[in-house]
C-alpha cells in the first residue's frame, strides 16, 4: 500500500493506492453507498460491512472536499481525495 499527501493549489490531495483485487467497473458507482460490497470481494470472502467508504465520503464532503476512485479489476485501486486548506 502506498499513501501520499501533498499540498496543491490551496488544497490537500491525498491518495491511498493498493495492489488488491480491484473494483469492477459496474461496482464503482455504488462504491461509496452504505452497505454496498462489490461482488468480487464477497465472492473471495473478504470481510467487511460496506460502511467504511460511505463514512469517509460523508466526512470529506462535510469538510468541503470530494473523493473518488480509480481501479481495474485484478490490478488494485487508487482512492483520492481533495480537502480545502484553511489557515486561520
């Protein structure tokens, strides 16, 4: 797993990249929905509730940011987010 954080034009850009099972294209639209689990994760017996990404999305959006994923089945995923940087 690779984790990156950097400042970019007044925003914090974060990325988490893995080399896991990846996310099929048809599952990506539902990925940040509560209790959603991709069929390939369930078929492989990977445990989870389908809540983690939904909670993270809510936190990031309430802070004024956004989150997205890039993935290919069998080749891993990169989750990215942007958050505004507020300096008092």
